């Protein structure tokens, strides 16, 4: 498999967030920050989507 770039990483994070795997999306983002590739604006939109859907104490932070 070819190395990941910002486009594939962003798509993976957004896909995870869209399908309820928010924690996995955030973990992927943190690993991308450590080892690359450098995140772009779309990557940040994806991780913000994931963060916004994480429930803390049964309450969603943002969104529905």
C-alpha cells in the first residue's frame, strides 16, 4: 500500500466521524500529527467533526 497523504488521512478521519467511530478518528489524527503527513484544513474539519460528536458524561459536546 502506498504511503498515506493528507487527502487519504482526511478521508479516513471524516469517514470514521461520520460512522460513529469518533474516538478512532481522533486517535488517527493524533498519530498523523506525530508521524506525518502534515494535516491540512480538511483534516482539521474532520477532527473537529469527530470531537464534536464525542459524548462526555452522556452529553454530546456539539451538534446532534
